[in-house]
C-alpha cells in the first residue's frame, strides 16, 4: 500500500538500484544475478528513458546474457500494467463531478502527465472525453498507444513522450489530472514550479488541474501500514509487490520508499528491489508553489471523495488527497 492507504500505486524508477534477478534456468532451477544500474536523472517522474527496452522478457535471455541486464520497472510495461492496474470508474466519476462543479464551461479535452501504461487514457474516452497523456518512458508510451489501438480509441486518446518539468503543447486543454503522487518524483521546488507553469500554459483560463498526492505525516510511522504487500494476477502472470515508506529526510524534504517485486510469468521467475525517493510534501510549500505556478487551490477531497475544509490542518494523517486547482492564467 502507498502513503495514504492507496493500493497499487504508480511506481517509478528513481535512484541507483541494487537488483536481485531470479530467472529460471533450462533445468528448472533459479539463477540469481546482481547488478547495479546507473543513476537515472535527479528525478524520474515516469521512469527513466535510459536503458534497454523490454526485449523478450526476463526469461528470453540466457544466464550468460544476464550479467549486464539492468531491468527497470518502467522498461517492463507489461508487468507494471498488471501490478498497478485497478478499477478507476469511481475516480473517473469523481473527476467528472469536479469538472461539472468547478468549471464554468464543458470539459472536453483532458491532459494527463505521468500517464504510465494508459489506464486513464483508455477509461476517459468511454465517457466521451478526448485525452492526451505523456510520459518520460518511451516503453510506456509505446505500450499505452498499443493498448489504445487495440481498443480502437485512436481518435480519442494518445500518449506522447514528454518530461513533466518542461513539456509544452501547441494546443490548450480544458482539464488535467495526475494520479497517485506521481508529482512527487519532481524532488525540488524549482522543478515543481516549472511543472505548474507549464501546466498553466497548457490549460485554458479557468481550467482544472486535479492533483492527487499525500503530504508529510507528523511522524513517518504514520505512513506505515500493517500490510504493505499486494498480489496481482493476469494471463498466467502473478506479481507480488511491496511498497514500504521507511524514512523522511526532513532537511531535504524527501520521502524514501522501498519497493520489492516478484514476478512469475508462466514458469519464468524474477524479482527486484528498488529504492524510490519522492518529494516530501508540506501543505504550505504546496500552496506557495501552486500560487506561483498560476493556479489556486479551489477544493480538497479525501480518497472517499469527501470534501476537506480549506482551513483544515493538512498532513499525511488524512491520507492521499485530491487537490482541485483552478488555472488563473489568461490565455
């Protein structure tokens, strides 16, 4: 479970990783190989674009070829999609209710930063919306677009490669969403501010940006849950994953999380462990960056879609929250 109690979080590769890779040998045994990947950029909101693609999967390589193989979760979109898939119908209905309540015009076009494998890119068109998502991982973008093609939604949805800190579009959108604390992978105020300014330019005046994230708990122990592990299964693939926040760096305002994942794919097995570093959000910081970036906080909602008074004390003890931002910048 993620900070704030969300199950099946969107997870991204961020820092240097010690990998433990298990792959079945030809005799049915299991081979373990450890390697250390190079550090991705100082933030990687949707994964690192460096490194190899998915290839034929972990079982498609011989043991001799594994010594230089540094798999990253965001280079394995098939397994990411299985591990973090979920029913988003309630979230979609919540987003639509916000569009109707806080926009003075009809929302038709939506932008999604950190779109990952495209769960919302497939969902929103079924409600009549056009949506564009972007992600820094070419593998994820290719995978999302393939799913869009398979669903026959090419006229309603697409994914493109882009960086949250500086991407701009030649068109305007009515609203935008970013899910499950993906914004936290922008670790510095400068990067977050740049992102908000870019998003303000991408949206029409009065457009909404709904940001889901969790603020710092008063004590990191407040983030720890009795059960940090979940299991996902699909098409002969079984994935067991554990997402465990374990430390706050209050000086640098960073949250440290450990991710472990074990994949069983029709007889092939591998596992890895990643360290994730996210921005440690404080509400006062968030408000300042939102305002400087061209937005204002219009409303806050809990994971149960209940409103939170704007004058409340906002901490991680409230769980992950939806912040409804309104674009102030004139087009």
